[in-house]
């Protein structure tokens, strides 16, 4: 048997740089393997991805910040060094550049008490800041004063914020005042007013004279030009909780609704877009029998209901995220179809703080939620504890942790994080307030990976 001659190509006929190319590819694979090994060693025992802040501003935010595609607006207490002799401690509105965190302009707000509440509202290109007896509006780009609305009713110097909301440059404010000056048991009278910079447009008084604005955990809000007004009044048969829904432009009552009586009492009501989600906590034969209802904000008609003991914490384009309570604690969520209320899935979040979570902030399939660890409690006294906080980003499909911010020592996060959805790249922004004198309150921005 003859063996065929093997033809060997002389080296001078091999492609030029062939050996150099094979050596480079071999070393590239080795480097890639080493890099993967290093990453495994670094994160194998710590799956958390911690993203560092893009910038930090030393501001004490006393209201939920407002973000646009270029700017961030914060209401902050002024520092002692910035005050004149004998001046109280007013708040100021601060506008920051979204990309750098640099202060663009600052405006001092009218005097209020030290712990006065404020709101920030962006409406028709004007940034409004509320104070005890009115609201002031500024140009977003320059900070120039644009309008100042003073409340002529219920003038006081307390810490309460009479502002309910603003829509199309109409401010709505109101209060519940005692029927007589002696604060007797005759009850309260509740009035609301809609005003613009020229005049009072309308007023409304709750028909029941012994009621108050707001319910436990449920406050008035303006959404899509509609005022949602929760209130209650006491009767001989017990307390009646109710909603009154009013068109902001005209002051016309669109509809009203009385909540079920105990033991199936109203537990919560949250408004997302054009829908009210009410939660009823019931006890039937000593077993929870709560129910969630989806109600059209404009008409008051029920869209769907779902039996669950829980509260709606976020709504996306297609889904409703319901926190399922277990003894007023836990991090279990049930996801329902937004249009039909049909069950879709459930998941649990890995949170350190197991109490009821605040509302979630949704963006691009992630949900952001503040978390906190409480350490070194002395003899059961919570005020002596160390409170360390951060914000976590979870996958909205699985509930798995994707990334989080660094831990901020001795701090609380009182306001929901905000997302700069109109900017590129997008940013997560939140304020943390320090609880001790050895630190500074901060506002921080994070590039979303």
C-alpha cells in the first residue's frame, strides 16, 4: 500500500503575522479568564453591586425634590451662617444643575416656623414652593419671581401647610377650623378655596360641620386637574370616612363616596394616574378578609376588585404592585394586571427593614425603595439607635436585587427617590437627613447603570 506524499507548505507561504496573531489571541483568552476569576473572587461572597454617587450636595431637603431633564429643585433649611442677626430660620428654594450638582440659583422663601411643612410643585413651566400662608412661583431657568399667591383665609403662623395642590396655575388651599373660638366639642368646619393670581375662583364647604380634612395615612391630592379630598365626620352611630372629588377649574363636585364601616374599615387610598386604589382591611370570623378596589378618579366607577390584605405601592403602564401585609410588616408583593385586576405573579424583596415600605419608584423595569438598618438600641429606646440608610434597586419581574447605593450612617430617607426620566443618561436622586450633629444632610445623584 502506497502512502501519499504529504505536501507541507513552506513557512514563506504562510500568511504574514500568523504566529503573532495566534499568540495575541492566546494571551487575550488567558487575560479574560483571569479577569473573570478576579470578579468571581470579589463578588462571589458579596452579590451586591454598590454604585457610587455622581455628585453630592450638602442640602437638608424638607420636601420631596422635583426633577426635570436639566434641573433639580430642592427646598432646604438655610444655614445659620447665611442668616442675618435676629432672623428666624427660613427655608430656601435651590435649583441645581442635574449633571453636575452645582447650584444655579437660590431664592429665600417667606418666613415660617422652624418645622413648617412645604411642598414643591412643577406646573405649567413654573416651580411653586408653598409656605404657611401661600405659594410663590419662580421661573425655572433664572429663578426670577413669577407669581405670589397669598391665602386670605385661615391666616396663621403655625407649621401646617394649607396648600393642597396646584393645577393650571390654580392653587387650592383649605383648612378645618373650630366652629367657635373656645375650641369646644361642637366640632370643626372645613372650607376649601381655588385661587389664581387675580382672584378667588371658587370655594367649597364640606356639608358635615364636625369633620376634618384628611384620614389616617390618606391626604388630599390634585391629579390630572382633579382634587381628591378625603375627610371624616363623627355621628352618633360612629365615624364616617368619605371621599369628595372636585374639578379644580370649576370647583364642581364630580362625585363623593362613603367608606365601608368597621370591621371592614378603610385602610388606605393611593392615587396613580387616573385611578384611586382603595384598600379595606376586614376581619371575618377572626380572619383577614381585605379587599383592593380600582376606582376611576373622574367618575367614581369601580373598574375591578381583588381580595387581598394589602396596599398599592406602585403602578406601571400595565401592572399594579401591591404590598401584601403580614401583621403590618413584610416585603411580599403581588402583581396584578392594571386593566383587569387579574393575578400575574408574586415575589419578595430582600430588605433589612421589615416594616411597611413606602411607595416604590419605578423606572425601566426596576423599582427603587429606601432601606434602613437600626443598630445599637439602648434599653429599648429607639431614639438612641444608629439608623443607617440606603436605596436599593430591584428587578420588577423577580424582586431580585440589582444594585444599591452606599450606606449613609446616622440618616433617614424621608422622601421618595426621584428619577430623571427626561435626561440622558437617567439618574436616581434622593435626599438623606442626618440625625446627629456630627454629619450633614445630603442630596445625591447616581447614574443608573
